[in-house]
C-alpha cells in the first residue's frame, strides 16, 4: 500500500498559477502510474491528468489540456501538477492517486487507481 499526501493548494485569482505536489511513501513510487483528479461541490470526480511510471508519457482531460502539466520525480517519490491560467471553473478539491496496474503506459480509468490522497483545495476567484 502507498500513502499519498497532497500539498500546494490555495486561494488564487483567475489567471494565476499553482503547483500541486503529491508525496508518496510506503511502496516504490517508480512502479506506480500516477493520476490527478478533482471534484467540485455537487459534481462527480473528474479526471485531470495522468503520467506513466517512467514519466515519459502524459495525458490530460479536455478541460485542462494546454494549461496543466503533470510530472513526477521518482527519485523524490513525488508527483506534481503545474496549473497555469487558472479559472473559477477549476475550483475543486484536487487529489492524486496511484495505480498498481501492470503497465508501463498510461492509466486513464479511475477504477484502476487503488491508492488516493486526502486532497487539497484549490479555489480560484474571478
């Protein structure tokens, strides 16, 4: 089992940037695919971005494509989500998750993620 702790959320204005971090412990981080998800009040959890275990392949949800960048540093057991051009509709609790799926590729399906962090709040004011 892996433990995940997110940090870096906060209150920003539209157009600002934030970088979220996801610190992992308890299992070899480099063997796990990593994803970021978000959930706004009254809405279902939404896929944001994914990166494969090697960090050389990424995939983004349509709503964040071109603005957000997912990355990872396996030596530091940490994943990141760089969020640029934030808009009020990006307001949500952002959670990182890892998958033990036996693949070196991307994991897009939420059901394949088996460890989740508690989340960090991101609020974007207009």
